[in-house]
C-alpha cells in the first residue's frame, strides 16, 4: 500500500479536530434561545449571526460537526464490524453460512438506503440513538460484499492452502492471513460509508427524521433556515457550505485511500487519443514490399523513457514469408504494430523509417494510414475472442472492413463477406455470418479474423501470433490456410511468433529478436541447422525435440526495457559470454550472404556447433 | 428463455421484499401498535392499543397475518391508512406516476448530458476539458441533493424568478406550468446522477478504447468517428447501464428529499407524511411499492443489457 495523499487527510482531520474540541472553545451555548435578536446579522458576539430563534449560528455549526461526525464514525464502525465479519465468515466457511450472509446482504440492497432508514425510523422513532444503528444497517451489505470478495480471492491462494495443509485452524488463518489482505478494500469502504453517513444524517435531519431539535445538526439548520430564506439567506448559506465542504473533504479522502490501496492507480503519463481530421489520403501505388529500417519504439514512463524496440531492421518481399521470433518482451509485437501506426497510446515510434510502396509509413498522416490499414496492409491478432467486437455479428464486422475501403452496397458487401467466410473454410458460412463471436469456436473465430484481413486482397499481411491462442490441430489448419492464401494472392506475410516449429513450417526467412533488438537474421534453411547466435541456438534447444529427449530451458528471463544492459543483452544468460560482451553495444555483423548476427563470437559458434549444446 | 428466467428471479425478489417488510414490524422489540400510538413518551390508553391491534390484525397468529398479507398483495390490497381510513393502494397509485415522471425526467437529463460529457472527457483524456468536466462532476457529487435543491430555489425562484419554487400542476390543466414545476426537481436529481454517469462513461470508454477489438477496427482502416460510434460507445455503455440501474434505485429513495424540498406531491412525500404520522400501513405500502419498483427497474435494465450485449442472452 502506498502513502495516502496528505491533503484530504489533513482536511478531514481538521474537521474532526474541531468536532472534538468544540466544548472547550468558549462558544455561546448552541441551544440558548434569544428570540428578540432572531435572524441578526453577524456581530462581535455572534460571528456568523443568529438563527430564526436567536441561537448562535457559529456555535451550532461547530456542534453540528460534532453530531454529524459522531453519527458517521459510529455507524460506519457498526457496519464495518458486522459486515466484515459476516463477509469473512461467508467467504471462508462457504456453504450455508455463505448463502445466508450473501443473500441477506443482497436483500438489504433491494431497499434504497434512505427508504430502509425511513422504515426503521418509523418503527423506532427519530433521534441520534436510532440513526446510528440504522445507518450501520444500511452500510452492512457493502462491507459484506467487499470482505466476501476479498476472502474468495485469497482463500485458494497457495499460501493459504499451505497453512491449511499444515493444520492451522480456520480462525487463525482468518486472523493472520485473510484479514490483512482485505484491509485495503475494507478501508476504502469505510471511508465511503463515513461520507455517505454524513449525507444521510443531514438528509434525514433535514426531513425532521434524524437528529431531534433543538440539538444542533446541519440538516436541521438548513431545514429551518429554508423557512426564513425570504428574509435572510446567511443562516441558510453557512450550514450549506459546512456540509458541502465536509462531504467534499471526505470524498477526496475516499479517492486518496482508494488510490493508495489500488495497485493499478497512478498510470504513467499517456498521450491523448485524438480524433484526427478527415483528410483525403494519397493514391495507392502498385509495387509492394515492406522495409523497416532502424525502427525504435519509445514509451514514456514516470521513471523516464524506455525503448522496448531498438533500431530494428527487416524487409519482406511480395510472396515471401518473414517470421519474427522471440520470447515475450522481445519487442516483436510492438515492431509489428508500429508499422501500421497501431501502437498503444503510451508508445510511439521514436526513430527509423518504414517504407511500403514507395511511401514512408511513419511520416504518413492518419487518414492515409487508415486507407492502407485493412486495404493493402492487413493485420491479424493473437486472441480472436478479444480482437472481435463481442456486440456485433461476424458478417457485419467483415462487411465493415469491405465497405471502409470500397464503395459497395450493404447487400453486396454481405454476400462478399459470406463468400470470404466460405473461402477460409467455415462451414455453413451463410448462417455463421449472422453469429456473434462468442457463438463460434476459437478456430472459427481466427478464420473469421483471417477472412476480415484478406477482404480487400492485401499485398501484405502482418500476423501477430495468430495461432498462439489455438490448439495444435486448429493451429495447423490456420497455417495451411495462410500458406494457401499467400500462394493465391501473392501477398507478403510477416508472421510474428514465439514458436519455432511454426516458423520451420511456414517461413522463408527468420528475424530473431531479443530484448528489443534483432540478434540474428537469415533464411530458415540455414538458421535452423546452423544458428550463429547463442540465443537462437538456445531457442532451438528449448523447443521440444522430435527424438523425444527433454527440451532445454533457457535460464533466466528477458530483461525489462528499463534494465537493458549496455553490451550484449543476452550475455547475462549466455554460456559463451566473455567480459568483452558486456563492454559496449555490439554491431549486427554480416555472417555470410543474407545472414546477420549480433554476436562477436559467432565464428566460434559456427566452427564448433556442438559447443553450444555442451555449455548451454 | 433468458427473459423468463430473469422475470422469475424478479418475482422471487418481490416475494422476499414483501416478506421482509411484513416481518420488519413483527421483529421490532415491543408492540408495534403501542409504538405507533405513543407520542413523546406518553403511554397510550390500553383500550386504544387493543383496538389498533385488532384493526391491524396483530392479535391473530403470525402465519395467519402473513397469508392475509400476501393474499392482499396479490389482489392489490395494501390495507387501510390509519389517519384517514383511505385505501393505501389508491393513495399510492395516485402518487406513483408523479414520482415516476420525475425520475424519468431526471434520468433523461442525466443521460443527455452525462454520457456525451463522459465520452468527450475520455477522448480528451488528460486535457483541460477532461480535467474541467471531472472537477465539476466531483464537486457536483459532493453537494447533497437537498442543498442543491434549496440553493436552486433560492437562485432560480426567489432571486431570478425564472421558475416556480415548487408544487405540482396536473399536465391536463396547464402543461406549461406542469413542466416548469418539473424542471427544477429533475435538475436537482440530475446533479447527483449526472456526475456518476459522466465518470462511469469516461472510465468505461477509456477501458474499451484500449481493447483488442478497437485495435482490430483501426487495423481495418475504420475512421475514428465510426470507431467511437460502433466499436467504443456501444461496448462502453454496457457497464454504464448497470450503474444507471443501481443508481435509479437509489434515486427512488433520493426523491424523498427532492420532493420534500420542492413540495412535490409524489410517492416520497406521502412516505414522509406517513412516517411523521406513524401511519404504519401506509409506510409499509409505500416502501413495498418502491422496492417492487426497484426490482422492476433492475429487470428492465437487465433486459436492456441483454439487448446491448448478446453474450448475456446465452449465459
């Protein structure tokens, strides 16, 4: 938990302090009536003036803070104690207890809070003594739900299971493990309950159903001053200000507590997602080959700029398949997204050039890029479930891709969409076009994504881990489909993946990425039998071998962008590393025709192909 | 099928609510009849208490009372008011449409400015417009409704004489005055509902904008305005509808204060009057009707939710 921002704490603390010390401030008695001076303006004796029966407004205001906060704290405590206990018991013990507590809370939630309070006040009569338990009751369900959810989330975590296995009793587990874990959310709920209690107390008192006159309460003061507001407004304004300021301070405190408890709070500075002006784009040319030169992607974080992609270069020719391989965090997906300007808002292409059809894509304006996207350059993403819009039918999503780029009637576009679905091997395409994404299987969804991508016969298709979310048989079908389409249309294919067997099956050339850099590049037929970078070699060994022997995992993980080393990024995990590897950034060396490697020891690796196997 | 299941669940909830309202009076310590009659600590006459007990049927066994109560509900009989012997059901159904109209007007106003402002704030996230909207929403949310209402009366009615300070005129008699009197209470309610919708819409849109399917739409070359209309707004409204449903329910309770401030003779005004008069059958009837309304509202919202999100229909 981070520190809670001090300003709201100080504000609420100040109000609390005033409420605490008000009996010793030497103020006039808040209930002494002085009818002859009713509605007097502010004076030396009465700084804020006198109310409709001549009582001192300042004194009533400060005493009002006392009653308001007393009710707020006590009722929130009651709600917290009972609600949290019930929620923890329900979540922890489960079964009947669970049913009773959670359903009871749900039923209380069926009554709007103010109504529930009114119902009980009818039965018990108004007054602060009624108000506190009533509001406590109103707050119980909130605490039950928060505690219940918290317990459910920690109940099955390993450290709790471990304690249970060690024979620790449930009461002890609850006290030691569960309570500290739900502390944050319960604290947030507590601050919310206090703020709500202040509002509810003043509202009920305003109606004459809360604090009983002549006791001072802001709600009562506002209610009474309303009657005389035609004569003077000051007695009305003061309690309105006091109440609003208090609620404002408490709401700010709620936000501060929530921000401190919530681990996702305080996102890094983000660029705005602008609505660019609609401008005509440039006409499209004929030749098509994509070349990426020295591309870097930067992300601004609170700790400064990081570069998850660094000076990456690769090319893909028409009818060629280029595979970009690497572990998660290697920057392979980001470099793919950067090509079409689809980087998430936090990231931007910081340097480099991307050429396609004689145009530089990184300098292209948004409308021109838009014409390219889904037109000459299409993209497929990893998870077809989340990549399709869940609320629109499949056919409509494909139709949209068609009609964005070509002037077609809705009917014609729909017929084309159905034909596309049939083309990618979806049976009963006519009916499937009317399905929603959740009604299709994973394989069919990815086929639908492919259909959408090829709708305008792209010259280049960028596929970002298109088969990762699918099982092996479906994977093979989608790969076959892509190969077929490529042969049919002569389109170039950039295939981003972490799976080497897939690369061997589909790709002509491979780019291996590590820690944001290209570490090796060359034709598949040469790299697979003879890798010239220890990382490629390690990747090849970490794939399950066909002879049934155990694959070799690469020790360690990819460094985070903020911790990229100065020299070779793979050196800390490399069995062949020498001190000179860490000294300075290594260049990408030419190692034969069409082959590059970023290893200074590639000659050693090339001459002793067994060495890697022995040392790694 | 999905609709039928939702309706059954709603009916069960109504039954539970009716039972709880029935039990509330019996579970309170002390004799309810005596509680109702005692004013300011003076013990009431025993004969009067006995008479009231008989009138309310409190002298009969609890099960009998419970069945009588449920049977009455089925035929729309909510009992008889203690103050004027009028039928509770009739009173309630005179007042109910007025409160519903007020809530509908408030909801339309809140949705009308809350969702567009929330959307624009999200699209201009971090900019001055976003910060201004969010600051205004936070402030507006912090002022209790009865304070907003009272200050609005002071400003618009007393000082500027733009709108009537309160009251109610039937639509048939004078439509102009009817809507003039409706505007201020509806605006007052919007001052608390609107900001909730603004921040909810903003958060939801920001969440949806970063989802994969929006990236897919961009990858298809769809223009930003069309992305917002077809791929962001519709998806983003799903959680907003849920929140709206929850808050409309709270609003039903919140109208108590607003109707009081504007002297609007709705259901809640009836409730406050009968609470003050300790007219228990009337309170019971009003609370029951409002709770049933709350459940019905949630049902309607569930149905809208199903229309927005096709996945729900199959869950």
